[in-house]
């Protein structure tokens, strides 16, 4: 039975992702002169996320803290990273943002093509010129009042223990004078089977939106303090039951 259900989940997820691509591609053409920030195409990922979560009987996702989001404000969004399922989970915030995602993800059929069409930010790890370019691009989006989402650990964690945060997102938040919105992802590391395509256990995951952290009063040299503050808040939320 688990084999049949897992096959249904993967096939259904694939078909939904193809449908998402077709919708995004079509809207990208039709709305090209009017949707410069790709807000309408980004919104299509919300129903995609809803349907993927509803399709999978092994997933239970609880979202809390949405009251901390002011949709009229622009944030540097900081989230811990546990799994590819984080992408699905974070669309449940129903926020407008641009991801900073590794370049290889943009090459994945359909979902990667959607990332390109919606103008998310491509990062080539280990390439200094790429790293410099993504912060310039992120800065431009923030100046256009579009939030930018970073996974500052730089790689996925396989547990509820976070790695160290990299500095760039925090330097950027101070430079652009934008508040940081911390988001804690919990339990998503077990959402996608490892070493097998068969879903075997139920996963109770959480998306916890924490209170924004203002960057008022922080100078360019204070990025480490800001980074440690945000890291501590997400880590504390991870440890709570």
C-alpha cells in the first residue's frame, strides 16, 4: 500500500508541477508588460503549495505567526534550511518575495524553469563573482520594495540543529535599512524520503514566523551582532515543542 500511495504522490506532484509551469509560462507572456515584478506569477505557487500538501497524506504542516507579517513592508527574510520541502512550506506564508537559490535548482525541469520565469535569484556556490552579483540583485529587489528570502546556512541541515549563518544577508539588511523577518522551519528534514522514493512515516512539520527584527540603530560593522540575534531566535524556536 505504501508503494501505491508513494507512486500516486510522486506522479501527482509531477503533474501539478507541470501544470504550474504551464500556467506561469502563459501568464508570463500575457502579463509581460504589466507584471514587471512577477507578483501574479509568484501567486500561482500558492495554490501549487496548497495542492501538494493536500495530496500527501504523510505530510502535516502547521503554520503559525502569520500575524507578524506586514504585507505592506519589505523584509530580508531569513529561514533555516532542512529539505527541498522547505520551498513548498514557505509558500504557505502567502508572501511576495524572491528566493536566493542555488543555480543547479534552476536546471530542474518545470520547477526550476518556474524559478527563472518568476525572476528568482540564482547563486553559483564557490563563484565569488556570482556571490557578489546576487547581493547586487537582491539589493535592487529590496529597493523596489520586494522582499528577498535567504537560507544563510548555505546548505541543508539534516536535523533541528542549525549550522552557522553566513554574513551577507545581514550586511545587506543593514545597508538597505530593511527589517529581518526570521522564519523557523521544523520537521521538514524528514518530509522527503532519503535513499528511497517510498514515503513510510508521517511527518509533522511547522512553519513558525517570528517577530521581525529591526535594523534601526545597526551600523555596517554590527552585522555579526544582528546575525547572532536572528540565529538565536530561530534556534530557540527549533528547540520548542
